[in-house]
């Protein structure tokens, strides 16, 4: 199942409906309703309209969708606050309306996180502040995850947790062992492997060792910026990007979502989609997960 995050067209100024429609026009049969949308007065009823008008499209839901009227960063380490409960409830209500197979959450971030100034398009950058108590944050994360997992079971939806990128210094789960702690504590929860995030942290091989729990991937490449920092959400230019995934157990049924911002063209997305289709057709051989390094830009 090859998909595109609706955040791509959202950051190019599209409404929720337009973002879905344009993804379908590009040839995607799966759309992830993503985090970059701005609030629309009809946000609550849009998922039902989208399901009705795109009956042959599969959907997944990613934090934070549907968008809140006032933007906030969703940090599970804050636990079951009023805002976080509203966010979780909104995720599963939207999932029911569009008959989504998967709902994905961010991990706990053990820092204060706020929303900063507007960046490209209509997306807003998170600003990482001071640390919060790790023990308290883990406890609150477990409480929130239990609540979300109950919602997942009630709606017949798969709940998965994403690995976070390197701009967040202290998150949970982050390592293979920490993800396994979550999987053992909550039967049925899986993983959203963000490949770009793993490349940034240099732990793609470790994350791929969670084979069997990976239900979805976010696909984007990384590059080195002029100041030497590693940045994600670049287009995939080489089929070797996909080689580490050879041999994963459920690649044929896994949801594979391209996740980009407005700096990537539609033509580049279609090119990487074609590369992925070639890979899935089995026309290349496997290579070690640690064989790649960031591109220089």
C-alpha cells in the first residue's frame, strides 16, 4: 500500500479535501491524513465526506489530525490532559469516519515543546524547551497509551507509535529495547518506522530489527545542510534507499507513506513512487541497513 501524507499538499496551501483529492490525482490509492493542516470550520464532518467521495482510497490517521482550532504540540509525556484527550479522541473519531486501518502517535518527548513561528506553507515548527521529569513523563505516557489503545480496540483500529527525529534529544520509546517494552506492555500496538528519522539518528538497522511490529513506514531521505546538520524530508533519488527493507516479513501489506514538505516537487514524488514500485516488484537485491550515509546538499 503506497501512500502520500496529506501534509504535503496542506503545506502547499490546500484544504483537507483538496489535499486528499490531489494525492488521488497523483495516482496514490492510500492517503495519510497528517499533521500539517490548519483548522477548518467543517473539519468535524469532512472525514465522512472524504470517505463517501473516495470509496476506493485507503486511509491512515497521523497525529495531529484533525487539526485543532488553536494549534498545540501533542506530547504524550504530558499524559491525559484535557487537550491530549481531545486530540486522541479526535484521531479515533476521524479513523472511524474514514474507516482508517491505522492511527499513529508520536512518542513521549521529555522536554517542554511549544509551537513556534510559521515556516513553509501553513505548517508550524515545534520549539524544544527545557527538560521535564523523565519518570513522571514515562508514567503519564503509559497512561495515555493505555487510553489510546482502549480506543483502538473499541474501533477495530491498529495503534502504532512513531520513532522521533534527532531534534528531540530525549524521547521514549527510542531504542529497540524501549519499543519492545511498549509492545510487551500493550498487546496489539505496533510501530510506525519513520525511515528519515532513523537515518538522522543513525539507528535504522536497530529499528529494522523490530521486524514483525512495523506496520507502516514514513519514507523520505536525509541530507547534510551547509552547517553540517542532518535534515529530513528530502526526495528519494536512488533505489538503494529501499534495499535495507529486503526480507521484512510484511512488506506486501505494509503501509508505505511518502512524507514531504513544499520543497519537494510532485514530479520528484512520482519518481520516488516509481522507484518504490520497482523495489516492491523484487527487481533489486538486499544490502545491509547501515550501508547508506546522508547526501550532501
